[in-house]
């Protein structure tokens, strides 16, 4: 959107990356910030804390995956008695993985040992041979597989989510939010941003090589890794107003483990941006 001047020559888009939830919260409180790209659980936590947010869309779905180098592990049953390394304790990755383990008859701490790691640490453990099965996210998984072609996926999180919930949609992960104040003062801008964002996401899927180059330019990421990861990153646009059922199911799944994971309650209607 920045490169193509998607909002017109008279509108500039200033992009700022955040590295921690504290920084994200500060940006959400900054009156100069109009839009936020963020995990869906953080969006609802901030909203439930009274912050000025409205979820516009879901754009990233099941980026998490379980990968292994162990030829004996072909499915859930083969994980019994093994150790699984999981990143980001008490995060959606953790809670969703535990949900799927239990759905497939594996009780964490009894049938399977869960060990928590940092994201990069899990990758290093797998590549060094100190771990045989880990949960990770894209594009980290693609980067791992580019270094070791024996690393393979053993779980389809989208399929598992559909079996657990009975929904036909993928497992939601991240999206785009705006501010209620921006909606009030510049509704046309928000509508245009949503429209152009969808176009940009579809362009990314159609042009992974060019998108990889932009990821390198703006995020300092490895362009080749991003290019190969894009088809596996479950990028797809869905407006928040059309996704209330899947979002409510996702939030309820997280709340089953911890109310704090979504800020104590399911969001009300005002949370969902309605054009």
C-alpha cells in the first residue's frame, strides 16, 4: 500500500513495527496512530480494557504448525510418551495446541510432556537434533525446512480446528484494527483503507517474490524465506463483521483456558467494524 500509494498521492502511510505488547499498547493509545495490525487475542484484550479499538478484518489464519524430524511420528497417536516443544506459554499457540491434543486423546502432562521455549529456541533445538517435534509458526517453519528438508508437518491445524468447532472456516490468528475515534472522524478513510488492504493482501498472494522483496525492505526479513512462506501463511481477507461466529468460537476456546487471555469476556457488537 505504501509502495503503490494506495490511498492517493495526498495521503502518506507511516509504518512502525512493534516488538512487544507494551509497545503495541502504547501505539494503541497514541492519537496519531489510526490502524493496528495485531493478534486477535490482543485486540479483544485491549478492547475489553476500555481501549479505543474496532476490529476491521481477519487477514491471517492458521500460521501455526507442528513439525517433526522423527520418522516414527506420523500423527497424534505417535506423540504419546514423547516431548513436544511449544513456543509462547499461555498464548493462543499454547491453548489451541492443548485443545487439539485433548481432542485427540492426549492429556498434556500425562500422555505427553510439553516443554515451553522461545520461538527461535525451538527452531534451534529441532535443527540441532535436541528436539524431534516442535510447534512453530510461519515464516519460521519455512526457514527451518529450507535448512533441513527432513522437517515435515504432521498436523493440519485448519482441519483440526474445523473438526473441533464444526465450522468450515480456518483457525483465525491476526487482523487489522482501527480506532473508534478514527471511525467517527474519518469513516471514508477507514472504508478506503479496508478496501485497499484487501487488494494488497491479494496482491501479496499473487506476487510472492515481489512481496518478499518488500518484506526485506521494510522488515529486514530474508526475501527468499518470505517468498516461499507466503503460500503457507494462510493469508486470506475476511471482514470482522462477517466473521463474528468464528471469532466468538475462537475467543471462547481461549477463555476456556484463561479468562485473562481475552480480557475476561467476549466482546460486544461495537468491537466489530461495520462499514
